C-alpha cells in the first residue's frame, strides 16, 4: 500500500461487522437498516431489470432520475437545478464525495471538515493529494456544536473547499442555523466552495427541519450538494447517489467520476426516480419510526448505565461508557461482541484529535424493534 493510503487499510465498519459475525452479535455498528424500502420501488427495480435496463446508463445518469433529483430539491427547499447540467448521478454518495474532492482539490490544497468526520472523507482527500484540516464539534449540553473559533482559523489561502456533513454522522447532530450561517459567511469571505453531505436530510427528529447550506444567501452558486437513496429509501446496497450545484462545479466532479466508475446502478436509477416521485410519504413514516427507535435504544443505553447524547437525526446515537468505568471506546468496541454479543463503533476512529472522543461509542438504531430489544437485554449484562 502506498504511504498516503497506509493509514486507511481497513474500515472500522468492515472490522466491527466481521467481529459481529464471528460472535453472532447484534450488529449496531455499521449503519444500515434491516428492512427494505418501499415495495413499489423494489417492484420498479425488478421491472427495470426485466425490461432490459441492463446496459451502461448515460454517464451523467438516466434523464428521469436527474429530473426527479432536481424536482425533489425544488419541492423541498426551493432550490432550482437544471437536470441536464447541474445534476450528476453517482455510485452512492461515496462516489459523489470522491468526485467532488478529486475534481476540486489541487495537490497540497486544504480540505476543511467537521470532526469527527465520516471515514471516506479523510481517505479521499489523501487520494487526491490534499491536506485535511479538521474543525471539532464540542459538547453543548447533551448535544454538540461547531467550534466557531476553530472554523474561522481553519480557512487559509490554501483552502480548496469545506466539506459539511449535516445531519451529522456519527453524532446525530443537526448543525445550528447560526453555525451554517457562519460557514456561509467564511466561504463568501474567502471565496471557498462548500461540499455538503446531506445523506440524512430526511431522517431528522422531534419536528426539527434540515436546512441545506445551498439555501443560504450567496451559497447556491458555490455549493455542491450531495445526497443518496441509501438512507432515504433503505437501499444501501443499490449505491445510487447524486450531487447538484452550479454547472462548472458539477463538471469538475464529473471529470473525476467518469474515470472512477464511468457509470453504475443502471436498473436501480429508474427505481429511485420512482421513489423520489411517489414515495416521500413512505420516507416521512420511516423518519417517524426511526425517531421511536432512537428513543428505544437511547433508553436502553441509559438503563445499562451509559451517559447518552442527544441524537437529533440520522441512524446513530452516541453513548458515554465512563459511568461504567470504561474510558477507551476502541478497546471496549473490540471486546463488546465477544463479551455480550453486541457490536458498536468507537467514535475516536473518526477523529484526528482523539482525546475528546476517546471514550465515546456510536450505536446504530436503524434496526427492527425486536433487534433493538435483544440488544437492550444484552447491554444489561455489562
Ligand atoms: N456520507 C455519510 C455521512 C454516510 O453516513 C454515508 C453512509 N451512508 C455515506 C456518505 C455514503 O453513502 P452511500 O452509501 O450512498 O455511498
Ligand atoms: N454509513 C454507514 C455508517 O456510518 C456505513 C458505511 C460503510 O459501511 N462504509 O455506518
């Protein structure tokens, strides 16, 4: 392995999922749902396969999906994108993130990201030959907030882009409106592009709303907005994602994307278009159900003796095992599947400055209620 990729040889998700299999553990590590998306979407995928949609789709994605992605953003956020020049379909949000970073980062240029960060960000910046600069979240009551001073200090003449993930994995935080406003202000002041990872845009709880950074004044013209069908429609294995933004930024990402995978997910693209067009009520129900699962798992963790952080969105809740006498989340997560038959993920692996996160553990609640109940019972053995 080349030196720039050596720190990234095994993902934590593969490692913890393997331990979960070995010890027949309830896997609350890797974030994926254990039920399927809307039946009409599954039927649409089968129909597409049986109907012959099995060859290369167009490089920028099938027209119906590009139109559905554009229409979805108009309907939900009042954001207008031209489906022919301002939308690109990708192989999951992962490839959209990679295309954006590789397409917009000169060697040695800096990419600002919120810490803890989704693991692919750091690896992809390294592949692009860029340098990451992290801006930490700080505890704020039982939730988290962006460190504004660190954010301002992270912008330099070498900044290529700022990567913003809200709703945030792993903490389940929805960034405050005034934190988003501060990011926008700094992007405008320093003439920097924003790339926003909004894959959990519809999975927000307790009546909160999600505000895309691109809706702030001056930001639509400098933001590449990324999302994916994976979490919205319970189809993480289909790998259908997209990005949208001004044509020249989309073109930069496309230049990289076309030589990463060329195209992908042919028959799943029309199925996801159908879901965006017709199944947003299903998504609202799914978010309601996830909120109840968040409550179940948060209560179970609390009963088991953990401190529990507020999860405002996503699939995840972060827990503090220090009341149980546990100070090292990584060691704890490596032993947990064998000890009690539950898998989770240590948050410190998503941070460069590990100290503030050393104890913290992320649990996924995107599971059937009986699975959460089984995990709850096992957690009581701690
Ligand atoms: N970004 C974040 C924050 C994620 O949690 C995930 C995992 N769903 C991804 C990107 C990757 O999304 P996809 O599976 O569509 O590639
Ligand atoms: N996004 C999911 C998570 O954070 C899983 C992603 C993966 O397995 N790479 O758990």
